[in-house]
C-alpha cells in the first residue's frame, strides 16, 4: 500500500502533493510498469484523506500518461521510456569577437527614429479614448483579414489627399510590418513565379523571399533604375522596386522609366509590380514623388507603405493596397487569416489619422529632418575631411550617399571605423553578388542620432579614416 506524509504541504493542495509523490515513485522506478495502484477507496482510507483528493490526483496522472485505467479493474502504472541522463555540460566556446574588438557605440548604417519625437502624450490620450468610447465588441472581436474598417477608411482618405491614390478601403490590407505583407504577397501570387529585385538592394527583402522558396533574380540598375529590356530578359513575373527613393542608391525613377515598367507588366496577366514606398513622406526638397500606382491603369501595381519610418521602427504597422481583382482573390484565398495587428492599435491609429495628428506629425518631422540634414551637410562641407567627400542623393529621403576619395578597400575602411566603435556600410555591401570592394560610397543614416552624439561620432569616424583619404 502506498504511504505518503501530508505533514508539510507548504501551501500545496493535498491532491497536488499526492500526484507529485506518485509521479516521483513512477519516474524513479519505485513503481514499475504494469503495477496496479490501490483503489481510490482503499488509498483514501489508508492515507486518511478524501476520495475526491485521490480522484483528482489519479485524474492528473491519467491525463499526463503516467497511469492508465482498465474498466472495472482499476488503475495501472504506464510504461514510461527511460528518462535521459543529464547531458554533459557544453565545452566553453571561444568568443565570437576578440576581446580587443570594441563594442559598436554608433551606427551610421541603421535607420532609426529619435525616441523623443514620438507623440507619446497624444497617442496615450487617443488610446484611452479608444478604450472608453469604442464599441467593446469591435475591440475584442476577431477582425477581417484586411484589418479594422475605420483604419482602412482613414488610410484610403489619407492616400487620396496626400499621395493621389483613389482606392477603396476594401483594397487595403493591414499587417504587422512590411515583412508580414511580403509573406502574404508570395502566398497570394504564388511561389512558381520568378521575382526580380533591385541590385544593390535591401538584404532582408531577399532573405524573406528566399525563406518563402521563391526564386529571385537580382537585376542591375542604371541611373534611372531597372531597365525594361533587362527585366524582359530576366524571365521574371514579379518586380519589387522602390521607385521614389531606391534603397540604398537613392535613385528616383523618372516617369518615362515608370511607364516602360508598367508596359512590361501589362503584357502578361501573371506580371505584377510591388511598389515599396517606404519613406515617401520625407522627401526633403520639393513635392513628394507621385507613386507608381497613381499612373497604373491596368491594375498591375501592389503599393506598400509603413509607419515604421514616420512613427518608430518598433511601430509594427504597415499596409498594402491591392488592385481590385487581387483584393477579391486575397479574401477568397487568404481570407481565413486574422489580421496580425491588434484592434487596440488599429482603432487608435485610425483616430490619429482622422483627427489630423498624423499629418501634423509628418510636417513637424519633415522640418526636423530637413534642419538636421542641413546642419550635417554644412559640417561635411567644412570639416577637415571635406576635400575627400562628395554628397549624393541628399534630397530624396532619410539617407544619402557619401563618396570618399580613397584607394583603400571598403573592408579596410569599415574595419578602421569599427576599431573606434563606429559601424558603417558601403554601397558594395548591398550587392547580391559582391564582386567589388571599392565602391568607396558610404551609406549615411543620420536620423536617429542626437546632435550631441552625431558630430562627435563623425569627428571620430573621419579621424579613423583620415590616413586613407586623399586630402
């Protein structure tokens, strides 16, 4: 007969304690496979506890598979595979970086948003208002795969007023970041197509398509972007581009080239263009470039944008605008999905846009970035390294290119900067097949660095690069 003490439970329930005791006897081999357990009535009498306590303990052991029951016969110990022994502790590994390698203190290769520019107070107030006044059922119920209707309505109005896109809310699909939308596009259009990407281009984009088992071709560009004849010869069906501010080159595709690409897409029903308009709000000189989708009469352009640049990188809300026929196909084929963004955030963002806060935030941030860029350009024109520096693409968006007069390889320059705790990337780092290490063209992301960090970091960077520059 099983005998256990219930003297020191330490707040544990009696049935949990009994369950633990029997389980320990089974796993340690005190009780063997096939051993019959006492009946609930007998064990209760022997231990001086209630039958309910025995029932609960047996029920837990039964559901976890430690025991089994046979009708009218009772409970038996199940056969448990031998528990594996404790693994040997892993041998200590060599550190990935040598102790002498300094930690990265400043990065000019990563895009970020200054934390103090996010409208925390406004957002918190709108969130509280959403929680107190919105339809409670709508807040906590499952939503359409495309997202909540008020946000899609607000976006449709915003796109019409500020981007010249005349689209319906039903064409807009909300997602938790552009990466999730890329995955949906692959599922919508299919994995059998060849996807064409810009080269150089955004490395994460190629990685996303690769994980989706999509075959990609990486197409070279001239000063106007991807050429239609190169695209035609690539056998691609889907073209992914950023025509208003190509990353990382900063190329702005002229309207003539845009029409050439639209003509290419129109020639076959399987062809589509994915337009990534990731920082269209921050063209710092002149009017924003109209999107390719605004001149698409054949419904061949899938438009994508994100709030990661305008609000914060961790603000994982993006959206895409599908042509009408693809929107219908989306709900037919993928409508079983739930939207990946919480209703709370969607309703709050809808209010943020509807009440004009988003427009005012964009205007404020555009002024902020323009002022920051102008100060930076002045610094580059007057610093000691100025004779070896040439700025390119400073008006297109939130990064620009800085060409260095040097004969040193990009790797040598990168390592010299890293030795000072500064991370930099060159244009050569963004080519799919890195055939050259001497672009000497530095990608400058400056938006997230406050002035008290930006200029000391630049002083340190150019001091590190000075031995290699042709001054």
